[in-house]
C-alpha cells in the first residue's frame, strides 16, 4: 500500500506504530512563532499569524499554534523521540522551521537522539519587502540522521538551497502549504521504495511528493478538515501514478 493516513493526535498515533518502520521523517510542525512578544505568539491563531489581513482566500485554521517556548520545545522533543524509534538506523529527519524557532528546533532534534547534520534553506521569491529592514524571504529545514548515513544505500547528491513560491489561488489548500516542487527534492533523501513519515501532514504535500518520487508514505493530521483534503490529494496522486485507487488507512 503506497500510503496510510491517520487522523488524530500525532503522539498517540505514533505510539501505536512499530519500531523501524520508516526511512525518513519529513515534516512541517506548527512553528508556534509569529510575533514580537510571547503574548503575540500564544494568543493568536495560526490564521491570524500567517495570513495577511487582505488575503483573498478563506483557508481553515489549524490547532497546535499556541504553545510557549518551553512547551513547544518539550512537545517537539517528545514527538521526535517517538519518530526516532520508528526510523531505521541510518534514516533521516527533516523539520521545517523559521528563524525564531531554529534554536529550539535544533535542540529538540538532538535531545530526541538524532545527529544534527545541518540546515537547508527554502527561499520564497514572493516574500513581502519591509521598509528599512531585510526581507524575511527564507524558511529553514533542520536535518539530521539516526546514526551514521550509508551513502551507498541512497547515492544521491542533493542541493542545500531551494527556491519556489508558496502555492496560490486554487492550488493553495492550507495556510502554511509547502510547494510540491520543493518537497519532491527533499523526499529524495529517502531511498527509492522507502517510506516517508510526516506526523503533521496538513494538506498532504509531503505525501504527494513522496508518491510522485516512488516512495511510500505514512501521514498523520490532527485537523479533520485538512486530513480529508490530504486523503483526496493522496488518493488522486495514486490514481495518476499507479493507475489505481489505493486504500486510505484512517484511525
């Protein structure tokens, strides 16, 4: 089965999965960022933080965006510890983050047992300029491995810089949706035929990319609305790539 999708709390779902069942963890957790003060970061919804007031779309909100710094660090360490158990030795983890949460994310990755390997950059060409300031047109991907990496198992040469705009118009189905073109490059860190895990999979872009690149996918999404969108996108991708409709495993 090319993919399974679980709707529910990530920690609860991952606890029920077996050891060493995935090759790569590639995920875009809620940043719990966005704001100059702790109050701004913990009192506003994801929609208020990451959507412009004049935005012409009505994308649904999502939960998990109101943790303070210590809570976020504790949660991310917990879930990355569980993800470490699920990943095969030599497997990899990639976590999106922004500049505010980069120190917390690198700490959590290492506290969970991963070997921190570096930082990748996602450049967003359409970022809004700010008068008197540098444009904040990059987000970042912290990556690491579960022990040493055997390059002969997956002999790829991947870039460390990616440039693509966030989906827009009808293609944008999630507030913080990532471009499939970027995700297709990132999933190549997983060996061909391997399995990618995304425990905060949103509208399913990581899974779509994994399927398009010949990888299997395990996704978890807490928000029912977005889990439904992800299920539709993943099923359609399977139809297009394999000529068949596969089962969606939901819990």
